[in-house]
């Protein structure tokens, strides 16, 4: 069996726990240029257990993790107060806001996210 370089790389990253097995790129998800196919990655992320809406108690902050690796955060009456990209590795999440701000958080269970000193619940 001949493996494509991206498949070998993904297998190595999974074995080193740099990315979770659900984030590995299969050879069928690679475009002709050797880059991950965006549609395949979005479909896979749509099934990721942490994708969706996360809300603080009281509903003031609403944090939506989108299947395309982006997030959209609303605060109070201000929709899209912050937007950027995110990566999930295991139960850890890293954020890169479009303005350059970075943050991280931890999923303590399937329904609870600790981020920035706040507790978010899955909605």
C-alpha cells in the first residue's frame, strides 16, 4: 500500500498526540495540490463534539464554534463582537482573534467549557 505524504504526516501527528485522531486528514480529503479539501474538513468538523453554541450562565456571552474552524462571539446585544479561528486538540482549544488577540480554554466535559475565567455551557 502506497501512502500519500499528507497521510503519513497526519498519522505521525496523531501518534504524537499533536492533533486528535478526529482532526487527521485522510488521503481522500486532500486536493490535487496536496492541501486539505475545505469541504471535507468542514464536514468532519461539523461532526466534532465541541462544534456549536456555547453560552455563559445568564446568556451575556455567546460563543459559536463553526465547522469551518472559525468562531463568532456575541456579547450582550452586540452580535459578532469578536471573530477569529480556533483549533481543538483533545479537550484544549486555542483561539486567534482576527484583531491578533489570542486565548485558550478547556472543555472539562461534553457540556462545559472554561475560557477566559468564564464558564460556558453547551446550548
